[in-house]
C-alpha cells in the first residue's frame, strides 16, 4: 500500500486514546485522520472515502448489512474469506456508558441501557471499533493503531484536559472516566461480548430470521501477515472426501488465540470451537501445557490410591453405552454383601488406599437407609474416605424417597459421605442424552445435584465422555456448563474426560474415539476450564502410554492406582497400574509424583525420611493382563 | 547446545551432531521437540501418512541365538512352543490371502536362526511364494539371518543375497540392528552378528541395488549416548549408499523374556525417540510407527512426532505378540485409513518401495463404518 490510509473517527472522549498518537503526528505519512459523526464515518467506509472507521459497534452491525453479502459479518469463518478486519484495539465500556453516546449509536435497536446489557449477558460491552474492508490494512497499520493507543493511554490527563477545554466539563472527572470506566483491549471476553451483542442486535432487528448462523467477527491478527510472509509449505494435493475434510490449514489469529488462552484469558464458546476445529494437535497441546505450568508451577503430578467398588450392577437406567449393568431380572445381577465389602475395604487399607470410590447401578431395591447404614458402617470400621454416588444415583434416591436433593445429600453427609464423583455426565446435552441414555438424569438435574453438593461444602469432580456422535459444539457447551457452575461454587476439584468404550455395548456408533481426539478434547478442556484447578488423565481407558503423554497436553493428575475397576474394563479397556508404575511414568514425563487425597491435598512425600509410606506394598498387576484381576474375589 | 541453535540448524537443513542428539533426548519440552520433528516431517511428506497391505510370515522360531530381549525364539526344534512351518504351510498362508481376494502387495518374512534347515528351504520358500503371486514384493530375512546363512552355509554374503534374489527376494527388512554398541550387544544379544557385520550386509545389499530398512531396539539397557551413536551410524551408511528407505524405532517389550524385570519404555519415551530420530536421520526418507509394537494409540499420535508411516495390515505377527503386545493381529484397510484420517493426516497406500497406489478419497470405503470387533489378545497358532 502506497497511498495514505484514510481513517474516519468519532470525536467522542472515549475514542480519543485510540486516535491520540495519530492526532499527534504518529506516522503522518501513512494516515489521514478525519473526524465525523458515526453515520458520517460509516458512510465514508461504505463509499470508499475511508479505509477504516472508528465507529460504535451498533453502527458496525448496520454497516455490514448495508454492504454486499460477501462483506457482511454473518458467514462463518470458512466461507467468510472477505470479512472485515478489526485491529485488536477498541473502546470497551467497563462501567457506565458516557453521556455523549446517544442511545441509537451505542445500542442500536437494542432496548435498555448498557448496564442492562452487562447485567443480562455478564459480558463486557464493546462500544467503539476500528472496522473496514479486509485487505484495507496490513500488519504495519494495525501496529501503528496499537502504538497510537499506547501513546494515548500514557497521556490520559492531557486528553482529559484538552477535552474539557473544547467541550467543557471537569477534567478530573474526564480522566477518571477514561481510566476507570473504559478499557481498550479486545481480549477473548470482549470478543465474546461483541459477538453476543451483535447477535442480539441481529435478532432484535429481524426476529423472524430463523436460520441462525451466529454472527462472527474476524479479528485482524499480526500473526496473519507473518504467516503469509512465510514461504508457502510444500503443497499437498489432496482429494476431498467427507472423512478427510476436517483437515484445515492453520488460520490467521489462531496463534494469538492460543497464546491468550495459555495466558489464562477466558475462551469463548466460538473461540473454543475454532480452536478445536483448526489448531494443529501440538499447538493446542503446547498451549494447554503452558496453562498447566502456570497453574502448577511446582511441576508436580498427583495421584491417589483408592478402590473402585461397584456395590451393585442392578440398574434400571439401561444406558445403551453401558456394558456393566444388569436388569433386575438378570441372573448376574448382584448387590455386594457386607462380608464382600468388608474384605474389599480391608484389602484397600492394607494396600495403602485411602478412599473408596463407591458407585453402582441405579438399584430401586436399595433405599436411602441402605446407604446411610453402609456409610456409617464404613466410617466406623475403616479409615477410608467415601467418594460416593454420582448425581444420577443421588437424584434417583431423592425421587424414590420424595425428598429434595439437598435433604438426601445432608443425610448422606451426616452418615459419612465425603465427596461426590462426577460420573454420569457423559455429554451434558439433553438431545444426546435422550439418544444414548433416555432414562438418565437431565443436564439440569446433573448440574443441580452438583450445585447442592458444593453448597453443602462437598467437593466433586466433573467428567465428560465423548464419542457418541456429538459435535464439537456439544462438547464445548458441556464444558461451558461446568465452567459456569464452577464460577458460582468453585466446588469442582478436577475434570476428567475419556472416549466412549464401545466393546460389548449396544451402541454401534463408529465415532472417533482415537488418541488424537482424546488429546484434542483434553487440551481444549484445559484451556476452556480456566477455573478448574486440576485435569486428570484417563489412563484406564487410554492406556498408560497416552495417559502419560496427556500429562504434556495439560494434565496434572494421574488419577488413581486403581485396585479395582469394573465398568470400562467390561467394555474393552483393560489396563492396570500399580503406584510404583504410576510414579515411574510420571517421572519419565518429567514430573515429580505426589500422592493426594480427594481434595487434592498432598499426602506426606514418600521420599521424605521418616514418612510412613505404603508404597508398592501391593503386587504390581501387569498392565497387559487381559482379565481384570480377581483381587477382590 | 541449546534447543534454539538446534532449531536453526534443522531449519537450515544442516545435519545435527552427536551432542545435538543427546541434547534433544534431554529436552524437557516434549511438544516443542515434537513440533520441530513435525516441521521436518511435513517438509518431506506434507500431510501424508503411508501404509501398505502386507502379511507377515515367521516361518520358524527355532533359533540358535538367545537374545535376552526375545520372547519369540525357542532354542531347539521340539522345545515347548517351538515351530517350523513346512513349505506347504507357509505357501498356504499366501494362498489363503489370494483366494480371499486380499490384494496384498508385500510379504514380510523374519525367522529364527534355525540350524537344521537347508538353504534350499529359504530359496524354495521365496520361489514358491512368487509362483503363487508373482507381483507380491518379498521383503525377507534380516541382516542377522543373511549373516547366519553366510556362516552356516559357508557362502559369501553377496552370494547368499544373489541366490535369494534369484529365488524372488526383493528387499531386506531392517530388523536385528538392536543397538550397535558392543557393550550392549555383549549383554543382550551376544550370539548374533555385530554392528559392523549388520552394516556390511546392508552395504552389500544396497550395492546390489536392493533396498532395505533399518531399526533400533530401544528402551532396555542402552544409554542415550548409545542410541544417538546408533542413529548416526545408520545415517553414515545412508550417506554412503542411499539404500535405506525407512527407519523403524522398536520399543522393547519385556513380557516372557530374560529382561522382563526391566520396565518398558513409556509413551513419552516412544514419542521422544520418534522425534529425535526424525531430526537426526535427515537422509532417511521415512520414519515408521510400527503399530503392532507401539499400539494403535501411540502409533497414531507418533504421526505428529515425526512419523509418516504406520506399516501395514499385518497378518499374524508373532514376534511382538509373544512379548506381550496387545495389539490386534491384523488391521483392515478401512481401520487403517480411518486411523490415519482421524490423526488429521492424509492416508496413502504405498507399495514396499513407496510408490503411491491410492490416496485420500480413493481409499475411503463407501460402506458405513463398522467397528472391528476382532479379539485383541492371544496368539493364534
């Protein structure tokens, strides 16, 4: 580009830091700055009298509609090659809207105030943006716009007093307003806010629009220019088939999105989908690894010794993906007797176990008092924590006893319940749940049980099982439900995901359950669940090798040296690891292994002199054993 | 040697040195290492991942050598578990595939060092297979076997190879290299040919225009330095002859052999070894993640750590399965294609010499996918 770039900007106070540097002669030979009304700015860009305009976001929206469809905002990224570009600087309202904004500029067809918007959406309101046609500017111009802002941010006081001189008002109030009510960076949260706002506007303007292609905004990214400057990679001729279509070349903006996410910036649903679909495996993994390092700088990987006891396999839920349950009439249906449980529990204690993970089928023959007595008996006889009953079991008991979930949980806690496992979440989307487990609790119930548990001070885990033919959007929305609840309660200790294990079950889906997909979902979860402290790898389903590798894709917990496991092993996953084996693998991945309890508190270090440690007391069960060992028989 | 300096060298296409190799094995950031190897891999092969339709014949497990890492060999004919296929049985394996209209392109033949079979057993084996299917490529006999034939039958190596080629031999597999360092060989495989002899067999084969593969058995008692040295010796021979097509890192499996007290290499070890191999062996075009040995999950993941090949459909592999490999005995083409596509790569069916037979959409079956429910454990005898 040789000609000067024509910039049209609104003369609002909140816009001044953005144009400050340019007004003061930054890159004079590159820019021509014109002040105009929002409509004037928009018209200039439309008619080609300006390359870029700094306009209210609502205008941006109507602007895009006024232009040809190829330039509008709607097409998703893949199709929207000619989207506008927006530099990563903008005016973001943190607090109240400035009086100078007439409502038609700021909020368009949306009724109510910015405060309403913020309350409703929980997202920042992006008021002013640089927008223009794609191709109008390159990395150099975007850089200069950033510099202009940086100079402005450094001279807030000058801006405030100059504005007071020309427009009146108290310079100190102006300065406070700029410093406290406004922000100027478009992070992932701001982008979510902008996207949501534009979407909202679109719906307000044309409520009849039924084909809902969400509005997406394309950011200008410096990485884009750099990527384009690189010599093109060796072209690969490839034939398009539905199965192979998923491969895409890296896209502009991904690097920035990944580094933002790695730095702990909140990832929006749209961004997560974009990352999942487009980021190369190792890029996604490295960002997750960085995030993990930030959250766990001590380089520790924890694990627990516990035993998974499935007290009953009788189940009325009859999920299609389950190979463990037996219907009530089945000869193989069992409920473990106290004698068997006592033996399993004492073995667990003898082997250094500190917890029982107690889960079963949904067995209508067992009432609340069964669990209360079982828990009391356990606590009276064994030094074991009870990580027991998934939300499905809890909600079933509540229905059966006609008690509220809270009442059930309170009684169970009084009897000795320590924490809740996060099983039964599968995919928290009712459409998918209807298909694979129609009798199981709904998404809302699952969330409600966890909310009540957290309110009572219980800690719980959260899970996700993929491979049921769900889309990436289902997965991200599942993560979003978890993240939203965690924002409110902070009661989740860890997140665990794994692919559906199909062998022997009634579900023949042929969905992608490979290691590659696991690592992608896992790293994405590390980035998305920014408020979850721990991510546990699932070696029982993925095998010790990929379990270990996942520690480099964002994992910081190796799960359990499981003494017993009956569910996924019934569907083809047959791995076993001893504590020593786990520690060896953790070390080989470059971490320091530490034992923990369910609350992720560290237990005394085994390598400390004098610390009592039961390490390796139980025989290592070969991980390649094809059968579940009968330790409990 | 810092990682950045190594990265610059790799980007500039300069060969890495011994110290670079050792530094890479110690580099703490596994994914950074993987990305560098992936850059090289994509420079060489783009998005392609190769596989072929092949079958294995392990004609005998009777072996005069007693390598401590081996769970396959039996010392004498008649020992429990010892077997030797009759020529009819061996040919029958191929005939069954041909009758099943299975379009295999390669037979991989690796055997124990049986001291009771005549040389004609091997030449007739090859000739008979070629007679049943003239187009099939016979990738047969590791350098260790060739060297054993040379000693046992009193023929020069070049003569052994000439006669085998006349009978139908097309190329040599890369097995038996283990770790070249004499210290390691003395301890784990004292009775087989040494590193120089292994190299000589391949040098001779390359000189005759035969292609071959090469391997490294890692994760037992060798040091990192010994691994690097091994890789650099392979690279040096490749500089000399250009005859290696593929390097295959082989993870040690401990079940049922004399080293079973050793812990096997972990997943991170495997991926690291793939990445470093890709970076050190700049002159060997292909790097194979042999799924039978690695397991499908790690083999798939290795496609992002430098590997560009998965081996083939493999029928009746016995050597690794007797050492505890849990992988299936075979994979269908649709399973392999799917595995590659789900790794985000472009599946390419090749022949043994890496001629492309079909790729991408041509390989995708129009029939809906059915999960293979073949039992995964146990050895078929």
